[in-house]
C-alpha cells in the first residue's frame, strides 16, 4: 500500500514537471550572465544557456504555495509586483481573481516604508470621486476640473489596484527581483516575507521563498502564477469555511443562555409554595389558640355536674 502511494506521488510530481517543461519554465539566461548563487538550482548548460532543474522548481513551488495559503488563511493581503511588459496583464488578471493588490506600473518609492503617505494619495482619489457624486466638482472652473481629472487618472493608474489595501501586506510576490530591487529592499527593511520567481541571473539570497523559473516568458509566468493563485484561493476558501463554523458555534452557544435566563422565572414557583406552607404553619398555631378558650369553657361547664353527683349520693345516707 505504501509503495503504491509513493508511486502515485512520483507520477504526480512527473506530471507537474512535464507541465513546467511545456511552459518553458526551465530556460535560464546566458551562461555569462549567471549569478553563482543560483548554481544549486541549475541542471545543466546547453548552447550557452543555463537550464533550470525543474524538480527543484516543483518542490520550491509547492513550498511557496503552502506558505501563501497560510497567509491567505490568516486574512493578510499578498502584494504582487511585476512591472515588466510580458507580466503586467497576467499579474493583473490572476491577482484580481483572488482579490489581492498588485503593482504593474512604476513602483512608487516608499510604497511600503512610507505607507501612510501612499494611503493619503489613495484617500485623495476617494475624495475626488465623492466630489463628483455630490456635485461640488461642477462648481470648479474648467481648468481646475481638467487638472483634477488628470490627477485622478494618474492615481488610478499607479495606485488603483491597491485602493483596498488598508495596511501593510503580509507578503510580497515579485517577478524579476533585479528589476524590482527597490520593492525588495523596502520589504527587507520591514521584515515582510518575499516570494519571487528567480532566474539564473539573480541572487536568490535576497528572497525568503525562491521559485527558480524563467521570469521572461509569458507562458512561464502564467504557469507559476496559476499555481500560486490557486493555493491562495484555497486558503481564502478555508478561511471562509472556518468563519462560518465559528459563527454557527457562536449562535449555538448563545441559544442556551436565553433558556437559562428563563429558568429563574420558573424557579419562583417552589419559592411561592414554601411561602404558602409557611403561612399555613403560622395559621395552625392561631387556630390552636382560638380553640383553646372553647376547650376551657367546656371544662368549666362540665365541672358543676361533677360536683352535683356526690350530693345526691349523700342524701340516702341521711335517711337511714
């Protein structure tokens, strides 16, 4: 039985590796551009290009997916960062499907280290929307309205995807850490866990969870992100299920409390019964006291009769 399970697991791993191979995840950079710290993840060299070991990629991808699912269960947000052309649309689609924030335009400096200022810019966007709804926007001059519209469009482009992120993210998922080096440094400064697709020309020591993969091909990026977002979706589903069970338990716990509050009202009946018994016991001595004078009068009435009887018996003796 154990042997069969191991065989099945090996087949699953092979299927995973085959899918990665079909997506071109194994292609690295030119050998002259490599980073020596990526040596443990490189399988071989072919035609002047490094080939990534996909078995290690599959293992690292599974490890990263589990960690991301745990973060999703905890309720924290995961910020996706990818500003390169071939990754923008894929990241915005995949991250949007699981309601996670993402940056696909220029990384705003101080996005993490100066998060309060970024939140002010997001609030400004909400203020402009409120002005348009309540009609104050129409009171502005034509030139001012044009400036406000331009500002709103700029904020939407750069920060629109993070408008729901009210606090620092629980993790950062980066594609191409060399390109997004500012985001990496900010996350390191704040001790935010970093997940990243790392190619052969990058230093994996900067990342907490390394996924060795080709970060230039759109097919490769889509394959990795599909697996990652599926794990996040499972984590969110687990969180939702746990919340529902907690609500059900809370509702069940509140129900007996209502019954207990009614119980003392019913318990008054024995108390009233005791009071009635006490009243009866107090009435009994009163009845005895009332009956005592009657008994005394009856004795007195019977006493003369008893004295008259001997007088009649003495009369015959005198006649003799």
